[in-house]
């Protein structure tokens, strides 16, 4: 993909591509007493930060949480489905 450079008033001359790159950081560490989970707190689209504080950890039950990444609507639908099945089987 060919890289273009565009001027953005607050950032100066930055690389620009037609493609918007996305990504997030999610981590889970297991230890003898359980699991610790963590995420970054920013919502971004490429090099632009759309939101500085986003809660990407959503509890489903007392012992289960979902770490969110990607489209908010998609992840919320998955959380709703997981909560429904957890409540149904409980």
C-alpha cells in the first residue's frame, strides 16, 4: 500500500493511508488463586484517539468477565448473549 503524507494542524505532517488500522491490548494472567485481566483504556481508529477512557472489561457473572475489542455494537451483543446463557444455565 502506498503511503501518503498529509498535514494535520495539531499533529503536523503525518503518514496517511486509505486503510484505518485498529487494535487494542487485552491481557489475562493465571495464578494459583485465579486470573487477573487487564486492557488498555483508549478507543482509537488508526492513529487517532476517539476516546481516552473506555471500560473494556465487562462482568458477566461473579466469576466471568468479557474483555471487549472491536466494534462496540458487536461486543455488546456478544456480552448480552453470554449473560443470557449464563443466567439460563444458573
